[in-house]
């Protein structure tokens, strides 16, 4: 395997605050599933923001697909993120006024690359959305036209995963997406997520404080192992 992500001498601090992240080196391999654990306030969400290009490091480099995010403008990072990264948020962040199908297809409206990939793999963006939702256990055709705010928590979670996976992004980032589910539902969801990431050839970076999930992944790391900086609370 070759590295999808490589960090080198990464440093980040919020304005007027001590350094929150000081990571000398980190790599995520192509096709790898990685469990990253750490308590609240350890900098996990900040690190995900840096990997997604939302924030810019104070120093060091963030290489994704051989491109250094730290050298890009904010607009270039935004375009690069939507082309190559799928994100599953802790609160899912579905648009409540859109249908299930419209939520899943959203990345393809902003990324020509992901739209092309969806069409190449499934024939159309619509079919890609339907197939992903079916693979994630949402087979009911009537569900596709339902508003996102009419779904259960478990359904919202799967719609959020389908949205992250459509168009085969090279990197899927999941930020505590199973925190509202019971143990059996968490493991079932993860197995579906792993299967879809393998099918798409995507690497999975899964962040959680739930250590019981770690054995399901190819590799497990604590942020404390990577981060030389310490800080009691995260903004």
C-alpha cells in the first residue's frame, strides 16, 4: 500500500492559545481503515478540520494524494476536499428540507469528478444514490423522496454515510458517527461502512472515544501517541 495522507512536523494553535497539535509524522495508507481515539478536548476534531482543508496549519505539511494542502488557497482546499474527501459528521448534518436522495447526491452537484465517477460506476448519479442506500440497508423506494428530518437517527446515519461515499472519494472521514447508537447497531453500521469503503477503494479515518470499536479496524492509534502537545480543553 502507498500513503494516501502524510503529515510532517504539523503544528496548529488557535489564536492566542498554546499549541494544540504538534505531530511530527503520521501516514494513512490507501485502502486502510484506521481507528483514531482520544478524549474530548484532545484535538481530534481540529485534526480532522486540517485534513479536510477547513483549517490551515501554522507549520508543517499535510500531503493528501501527493498535494500539500498547507500550500493551497482556501478556495483550492475547498475544491480539493469536495473532490477527494467524504465526511460523516457526528450530528450527520443532513439538510432537513431536502429529500434523502437529494442529500445523498449533494456532493455530485459540487464535484464534477465525483459525479463522473458515480456515472461510470453506476450509470447515473440517481442510480449511484439508490445503490448505496440499498447496500446500507435503506431499500424502500418511498424512502428516497422522504425529507431528511422525517428519518430516525439510524436512517439519518446511513444517509450521511451514503452521501460521504458517493462518487468514490479516496478518503472517508467519520467523526463520532455512532455515538447515538447502541452497541449492536454500531457494529452493524461499521460492517456496512467497511464493505462500501472496500468497494469504492476508499481509506477510512474513523474518530471516536469508544475503544470497544477499535478491534474492527485495520489499525488503531491514540492521538496522544501522535501529538507532542497537550491541552486540557479544545475550543
